[in-house]
C-alpha cells in the first residue's frame, strides 16, 4: 500500500516536470526546492505564530465525540433490531456493532470534509490561473519570482496582523523624535514578527536609523523584504526593500487599526502595501511609503513590477492580489483609500 502510494507520487511529480519541459519552461533548482521542501520551512516560520482558538477547539472536540457516541448508539440499535427481526436468516444475521466500525465511518467523514476544503482551494487556484491575464507559459524565472514575492507579502501580512494582535494597531508608518526627525520605519517595527528578533535587539530605536551606531544593522539583507532577481543593495551598501507601504494608510500621524479599516472601505478592499516600481529604499528607511497617485508602473517612485505585466499588492485582510499595470487609476485610487470618497 505504502509502496504504491509513493510510486504514484513519484509518477505524478515526473509528469509535472515533463509538462514544464514540454512547455519550454525548464525546472530551476530554487523552484524544485520550494515545491518539494518549501512547505516545511513555511510551517517552521508560521506554526509558532499561530493563535489557537481554544473555545473553537473544545467545541469541535465535543461535537466530534457527540457524533461518535450518537452514531455508535444508532447503528448499534439498528443491528439489534435486525437481529431481533431475524433479517437475513439465522446464519446471516448481523453481529453486534463494533466501535471500530463507527470510528472508521467518522474518520471517513472527516477525511471527506478535509478533501472538500482542499478541493475548494485547488479549484480557486485553477480558476485564478485560467483567468489570469498573465500567460501561464511565461519564463520560469518570472513565475518563480511572482510566487516567492507573493509568499513574502503573505509573511508581511502575518507579521502585520500579529503586531496588531499584540498592540491593538498596525505599526506606525514612521517613528519621530521630539524634534520631528524621522527615526525608524514600519518594516523595522516588524522585525520581531519575521524571525529577526536578534537583529531588532541590536537597533537603537532612540537614534536615527542612519546613525553610525545603527547603520551596520541595516546592511543586512532581509529575505522577506526582497524580490528574487532585483538589486539587493543601494550604492551605499545598505540592504534595500522591494516593497513599500501605501502612503494613504501608513503616511499618517496616527497608526491605523483594523476597526478603522472595517468601518471604511473594508479590509478586503484596502491595499496596505505592494511591490515598488524602482528607486528602492533601504528597509530601514523611515518613510518607505509610495503614493498611489503615481499609478502602477508609471513612475520609479510608485508601485509596480518592471519585469511583469502585473504587480502584487497586499490587502488589509491578509490576501495578496495581482493587479494589471494598466488598471484604471480611479479604481486604484479607490482601493488605496481608507474610506470611499463622499
């Protein structure tokens, strides 16, 4: 049984690789590594930040136990009735109903439930691929870049929401001192939530980010802040970020909250960050925001992805979406405002 399953997995994987080769895609090592073992590293990063809803867990366990007990009693009653009425003759009468049969049925129901959820996810991704304006058979480097960039934005989303859970708000767009000097940005504040607690502890938040005591820390590249294939450092040797925040959300004096976003356009309709089009700023730069009024891929100071026809954006509810570079500016403005225009 196990050998047959393993053989099926290997055959399916070889078929997938063959299809890529027939489309002229090639199979980059980074893509294969991500496909085979990337999920393990994702779990390592995420599982410690998962918040368990113990009330929901207890409810699920109680319901599952109630299902097992109720099913066992019902099927036991059915078999007893069949025996009492002599169904099937004396030699074919059913024996007592076994608990292991009930557990097998419940396990099958749970498996079908999980498979249904998985099927919904697969269907969603398939429809997304079939309706995407970007060709599926683009160069493999662009495909891998977009996949990894999307994962980066999802990690940033997880960090933002964990920060909100701990502080009751999203990070301040920039930290200033009493004289109005910009000290540190939102990406520095997220370091403890993207497995960079040690680096965060080396930064003196009371000193400006470009103070000689802080600069060495900002030379370290942060993988979650960089898109594969793009420049990783600026001319001064500082590690850059390929993502920027929405200036209309983070460029305010007061940090934004989820309740404020829900009361405005809604979290699923509000962009909080996205890929930068160019002129990448160091990840420690305090004012790492982009003005949506510059459009998508229309200015190196705005949002965009120069090597692709679509740009990845992170929405306040945590989902990542690709928007075409030729998106109508009015629609883009609507997606980047905290509340609809009156």
